[in-house]
C-alpha cells in the first residue's frame, strides 16, 4: 500500500497490532523476568511497542516529527506524577531516618490485631482518603506505615497492599476533594454533588464487599510482637513526636495543598525531626569527614536520606530491612516505566487507535447494560494503552457522551460509570502511572497485589451489574433525549477498505 501524503484513519488490523504487541511483550517480560520486569524489561517492551505504533502511524501519513511531538506531549502530562514519586521517595527516606516509620509500626503492633489487620487497614485508609481525597497521599504516608506493621506481624504483603489500596481509592473516587471525581463529573457534564451522590452509593457497596473479604482472610491465631517491639524501642526513641511529619502531610492535604508540596514538606519535616530527636543517628549515617562541622554533618545526613534513602545498621536484621529504604533514587525505575508507557500512549492516541477500536463497540451496544459494559471496557483499555488515569476518565466520557444521550440516559449515568471504572482500575495495571506508583511506594508488585485490591475490582463490575439490572438508571425527559449540537460526537468509524 502506498503511504498517503496526509494522515488517514488506521484500519482495524493496524489498530490492533500495537496493542497486541504491547500485551505480548509485557507478558513475555513477566514470563522471563517475573516481578523484576518492572526494573527494566517492561520498559524495553514498551519502547518496542511504541516503535511499532510509530511505524503504523507513519505508514498512515503521520510524520515522524508529529508522532514524536505526541509522545513528548503525553510524557509531559506525567511530570506531576513523576515529581510526586520523587517526593514520596524523599519522604520514605527521612521518615526512616527520623523513626517515624518505626513509630507507626511500633504503635500499630501494640494496638492492632493480626486477626483484623487487613480490614482495619482498609477502613483506616478509607476514612483518611475520604477526608483528603487523594489515594496517592494516603498510600505514600499511612500506607507505608501499615505495610511495615504487616511485615512485623508476618502477614501477606500482597493482601496488605490490596487492603491499603482499596481504602485509599474510596476517597479518590467519592470525596469532593478528589481531583479525579471532579474530572469525571466535568467530563460527563454533571454537577459535582449529583455525581458524588451516585458514586457514593456504588462506592459504599463496593467498600462493604471489600471489608467483608478482608475480614474473612484475616489470619486467626495469637501473635507475639514483644521481640519486635523491644528491638524498636532499643534502636529508636519511640514517642508520639514521631507522628509530627504524618500530621503535617495530612493537615496540608486537608487544606488542598498540592500533593507534591504536601509530601515534600512532610519529607523535610521528617529530616528536621531526625535532627531534633536523633542527631547522633543522622551524624553516623552521614559518615562525614572529621573536619566537617557537626551542623554540616547533620545537613549531609538529611540530604543523603532525601536523595538515596536511609540505610540502617541496628544489628537487628528484621528491623534493618524495615527501615532501609527510600530516597528519590529509589523511584527512578518506576519513573522510567511511566515515561515509556506515556510515550506509547501518546503515539497510539495520535494515530487514532482507541477511536478505531471503541467506535464499533459503541455501535453494537444495544442494551443499557451492554452500553455501560462497553464504556467500562473502553476505560480499562484506555488505562492500559495510555497509562494515565486522567485520560481514561476524559477520553471515554467524551466518546460515549452522545451515545448515552441518544439512549435517553441522564449524564449522571455516564459520570457514575466513568468514576466507578476510570479511577480505581489504573491501580491494577503495572505500567499505568497509578499501578507503578502503588507498587513502588508499597514495595509489592502490581500483579501481586492486584487480585487483593478488592474495591478496585468490584467497583467497575458493580456499575455494570446495576446497569444490566436497571437500577438507578435515570432517564432524560423525552424532549431532551435527542443529542444536541453542543454535545461532543462519537460517531462510529465506517469500515475501512483495508479491514
């Protein structure tokens, strides 16, 4: 086929090729490297899949320069997430140095029962996330401490991570402070609190199911944490002052300070706390030259924890594993993953791959249940292909908006489905910015915790189920059911001659 001089729509086969390539390459990476694939092999697979997409786009008339610009523009949308990852890495480093992480684990071991840990962790994260509206902030602060408690109790890291993420996404999906909730309402053209009322109903049912599952998988039996508690008390100065950096982050989040600023200020407050409560530990960690003044040695120790994380040498192997972590440096492989995934997403979006795949699905969805199921499938596909939660909220909402209006449904039906599926499913995909963040922050691979992220799995399934059951599917007045000129269109793409 001769290459056209101007961009042309891709064929169905051409649209499938880059997606299939990505799935095959990432699957092969996991088969060959296991969880270590996120450290580099997955990124290579994404780059190869991107090059395949670039070739298809070039073959359809796009210039290499325009495809490169699309990749760069897509990566630029992830800069905010990248800086948040850096801030979380810095926070983990100084909180390990100051003893904040140890303090959270210490009091958690004293107060929480392993029999109810999973359900308690999900409930705590759910409460805090509803208060601040950010799953990333919850996971990057309280979630880290809860993972340490799970480790101290000998519980499953995968189930613990699933419980933490389930609770964290309750607020990200249902809180008026959540940016993704506001985005879902805006994308569907719905007043925010009308959207939240609908989403809160599905979120409540999903959370009850999740809490029930975590209650049932709780480990029965007694647990003696006296050895771990004694080790922590002997190596760190345990007091409630250690929670000051956590309080700083939560207060800043409540006042809607941007996540990067809130988390990085929490990291700096952890460094200041370390200097105040354990200057000898900071100086020892700095390993400064003898001629360096003490105050500069303290600065070096905190600086090193921010950059490279804390490396403990308490003499207790279990405790050393718990607090040897963090630093901006520790997030580099995850950032590499996000950059390559967003570049792939930018190229395939430029080529019109998603529109080509989704439009025929819209045309064939006849019932309300089929329409909502098609929307959810499109959202999950967008989360997989573009690696970005926000694109997965906006793009399918835009494409399906006319179809929902033509079927006579109020826009809140669309916004609820978008909120139920777009926000939580990103955490289930290893190369999505959300899944990569959760894995890097909690230290558990996405594929390991995904089966236990019950809330994230149930939410989209529940929104499909209620659509098929005809529950809470409000209709437009008859006069308003017809599409308006102002509504975005998502007309089915006609069959391509080459399909």
